[in-house]
């Protein structure tokens, strides 16, 4: 019912645009149902839910002048006004000579397992019970646990896309996520740790397991010591690996960065720049990814694309939408962002990234490390030199010294500044389990060397 309505809205928008003088037109209509429960100091402090809907419209005139607009309405009068505004923008614009035309229709098929009814019907009471379980589990772990914080969200998204060349597609998706951070205290010092879980099914999220994992590391994290800056062997939890690959994939494999010269793939294609064990793909059809969708925001069918094969960054892994593809006389790879969240993501990037697993686990990685660091998570990451994937950032929520194959002492957070071409050039071990996060699914990872240049005061 929802998808039928959205398809009707998109079809009417395209017909209206053509009637008003557009040469080509595309419309993507959407509805997002989102619910969020936040908690801090071991109690819920916010419980909100909202529904948003609207339509994104693109019109193209005969001379390739274009107008794009997003309107948060699905009513006929509001959509018609949005079309008028898009045409007004197009007539006031210069021709876009990169534009070669909207995508032609291609066969696509709906995906099983992308939408979960239980998640779409999750109530505030359901979320409260999950949060209560997390808080009680963490406090039961140790009297040192002082506070539990985090958030739990459930979302249902629906969109339809139609264009004047015959594209007609629709999709729906549910997502659920939970983050639990535990703060412990002992003799005036604090220990922090966090755990996160993402799935298209809220039933897959285990609040007790997340809280227990975060509480265990949080309690171990009290009374941190100072570790000296330098090069360390590191064991990265999946959370930390997630953080790194969010930047590596978006910086390196977007057509935007490739065309503006900031992508490392432009300079190192055909070379093995990473460890041979590293294999990465972008695949919205793989059940391990969160945003499992059959088509992109332009109705182009999604497909599996290799980004890194046996350590080699592949130029054929560059992700295009129709506009960026037109600049190089190529075809879209199906990476136009869906209309939901388009304002935050306005360029083609791989957001279904999967790092293929190895045959190890975190315990083995730690046991195989004579002297190094265990890192739970990384944050405040910023690019320093994109063409060499030089990143800087901080460890967070549980950083420990590894000595003789054991976690020995918690340490104050450290700042790293390093080229990922160097850090990922030697990966002795890869985890056998792939964990799903928002835009990627990754295993734990041991790196032979990562450079740390400073120490935090906390």
C-alpha cells in the first residue's frame, strides 16, 4: 500500500514535469518512519518517533539545463509546486554538458529479507525493555560500573523512483541499531567501553550481550597508564576496522574524488597497495550488508562490485551515478544515493562495503602479539592526505596494552596519524566473523604496524 502510493506520486510528478515543458524528468518519492530511544546515566531520557515523506525531482531541458529540488510533501498540490520550482531552477541555470541523459530502464528484482515486519512494528515499550536489559546487565557485571548510556533506533524506509525514459522501481527496508557505552569508576579514575549492533531485524540485537561486552572492557579500563607514542602492532576490533574503512571506501572509490584527483585509486591502480589477504567488495545484494536494496536512487539495479582484490585497489571499483558517469562517457554503477538522506549524502559512494573474513579471532590475535595495542574504536578521524589515504584520529572506549599475548594495562587514548597504504600493507590475521555496521560489514583485524603520534589526557 505504501509503495503503491509512492509509485503513484512519482509517476504523477514526472508526467507533470513533461507537461510543463521538461525534456526529461525523474522523481523519487519516499517515506521514512524512524524511532529512537536514548539513555544516559543508566536511565532513558528521550523517546521520540517521527514520520517524514517527500519527493526529489530532477528536470532536464532540451539544452541540458537541469533543476533539482527536494520537497517534503506527497500531496498533489505540493508536488506540482515542487515541479514548477525545479523548472524555474533549470531555466535559470547553465547547461550541464556532463549530463548525457537519465538512466534507461533495466531489469531488477525485489529482495527477500530486506524488510522485517517485527522491526517496522517495534513499539516504545519494546525499546524500553531492551534498554532496561542492557542497563541491568551492565550494572550486574561489576560494582565499578557507574553509568550506562547509548541509543536504540528502529527505522522503516520506503521509496519509489520513476523517470521519463521508462524506469519504474520501488523498494522498502527496515533497520535497527543499538549502541551501549559503559562508564566504570575506581579510585578516582574512569574506564570506558562501547559495543554496537546493526541489523535489518530488531530481533537480532542482543542488549545483554552488548552490555556485557562493553561492561567487561569498561571495568578493565580503570586506572589507565600512559603509553609512549610510536609504531605498534595493533589488534583492531570490528568497530575500529569499521571506522577506517568508512573513510577508505568513501575517499577512494567515489567517482567524485576520482574525478577531482583526491582518490588514491587514481594513482595506485594496478598496484598491490594492501596486504594480499585484503579483499573488499560493495554489494547491496549481500545479506551481510545493512542497506540491502535492489536499486539505487535513480532506479539503476544494484550489483556486486570488487573494490580491492588480493590487496590491489581496482579502478573498476569506482562508484558512479548517472551524472558523474556522463563526465567519462560511462554508465552508472548504481550508486546514486536513495532519496532518503540525500541531503547528507549527495555523491556516489560505496555504502554496502564488505571486507571478506579470514580464519582468526580476537583471542588468537591478542595471543599472537608480543607487544602492541588493542583498540576498541576510533573517532575524530580526518583525512590529511587523501591521495595516500593518510588519516589522523583518536582511539576511544577501551585501549589496552598487549604484553606477551595478554591484555595487560589500559592506556590513555592515543592519536594516530598514518597512511592506510602503510598500515594495511601487512595484515597478519583477519577475523573469521564479519560484523555488520551502518555502511560496511567487517571482521576484526591485526596490523603489523600503526603509527601513533600523541597521547590524550584521558
